[in-house]
C-alpha cells in the first residue's frame, strides 16, 4: 500500500477544508508514500489554504445554485458539465485507488465521476443532516463516515461508520495551558475570558450582538477575544479601542489551539468542525447556528449537543436580544459550566482523522 494514490475533493469553507487536510495528513502518517491530490472549486478558499499545508490542488470551475440572483444560474448546467469532464480527465491522469469527498462544490462531480469509473469512494459527512448531493452519492459509496447518530435516515445502514469529524492535530493533541493561551493573546489571565468566533468568514448576527453589548459585558469583569471575519474587522477594531486591552479583535485566528486554551466560555456558529473542536476543548459554549446553511443543518448540529446538556443555543434572528442574556446567565452558573465541560468531553473523538484514513486504506485495496 506504500504507493496508494488518493484524491480528496471538496472545500468552500474552513469546515470542509480542515477535515480534508487532517484526513490527508493521517493517510500520509499511516501509509507513508501515499500520493495525494486535492480537488477544489476555483476561487474558493481551499485554493489558497490547501497549498499552505503543503498539498497539491486542482480547481474545478464550478459554483452552487444562487438563490438570491437567478440570472447567475444560467451558466450552472454548462459549469456542471465542464466540471464533470474535468473530473473525468483528472481521474484518467492521476489514476487514484480511492476518492474521498468532504462536501463543498467540487465533491459531487469528482465522486460522481469516480463512481462511474468503478473507483471506490468514501463520503465524509460532517453534519447531522445530510445534503442532497451526499444522499445521491451515498447510494454507490463504499463507506460513509459520520459524526452523528441516526444517519441511516440518509444512507445505507451497512456502510455507515461512526468516525466523528476530523480535527486539526494541533487542537486534538493540544496540551497548551490556559496561562500559555492567555500569554499568547496578551490577555490578563486573572479575568474570565470569552472567545467569540463566527466561523472562518465571521458571523453578522454574532458580531452585531457583541458590538451592541460590549459595555454591558465588560462591566461583568470579563475580557473578550473576538474573531470577526473580514467584513466586520475594521468596525470591531474601532469599537475595541475604548476598552484598553480587554477586547482583542482578530480577522481570523490561525492558532485556534491557543484561543481555545485561553477561553473560559465560547460563543460560536454551529458548523460541524467548530462542534468537533469544542467537544475536544470542552469549553462551555453558546451556539448561534447559521440559519441559511443547507437544510438548516447547523441548527440540527447544535440541538444534538443541547439535548446532551453540553451547550446552549440562541437562534440567529434572536441574537441581538437573547445572546447577551445567555452569556451573562452562564457566567454566573459554575455548576452548569462544569456539567457542559464534562458532557462535551464525553462526546469528543480525538482520532477521527485516523479512523477515516484506515477506512480509505481498506476500500483502496479492492477495486470494484
């Protein structure tokens, strides 16, 4: 198996890219000599992030269905056909033993072409609610790696593997202390620290709710680490100036292991990757699910934790009125924080990347 060849397809957001990279790294650890090729969508963040991790990536010219501007969908059939042709030519050139799909625009044409060519495929379904593309691909996939229970609603039961979601090694194996995290951020380790993070692109509702209530929160004696995303960064920086180091603003935090270590309480979107990381970090959390995610899967993701007493949840359209109330309530309820931490840790899976990599190695041995 030393010369196994694997394509990993997908991307669009950090929630797809980081698991893809984690699976690739696990394959190279478990089967040294594995040759990897990543396939993404042109213009999406994987085209920048994957090469930063030292991997080769090819871009397909593909976009998703645009609900806000129907005219933009006129080119969709053409782009889909073009992507299918490109996917077939990538398979012909690279000759993979297996193809892995992690979700995102590039995943469907690549896995669909592989299945048509009799190449074994594996789907890594990150969410508790499977999207349409994965449901179609799941019929012919050799294995579907999932992170939630009751996924046989969407996929053939005999091919489901409960692997959990892959998390970057620097987070899953982190032994950074709270003091080290605080020092890295330049914060005061005597103060309770709230980490606010809206995913790799930021979150408008979370940013606006925090912005409006900064004075109220800082009066509680806390300090805030605030990842805003690109669009809100300048506004948040200006806003933070009045708080003399008690509010630290970042556009994007690359070293999330330090941020999690420093945090006592987290406010976050409910993407699958964020949830997997927070289970491992075991920090009390208030989720604000992104309501426009496909099939509203972020709400399903968050509810899976709320039902285990591992998190609190605020609806996106209620963030302005309810988020600060929930944060303040949690700040004063230490027993609830302790229960959440214990329950999050019980749900954590630290070796999901290797569980998935082993399954890829297994299906790659046997061609159809």
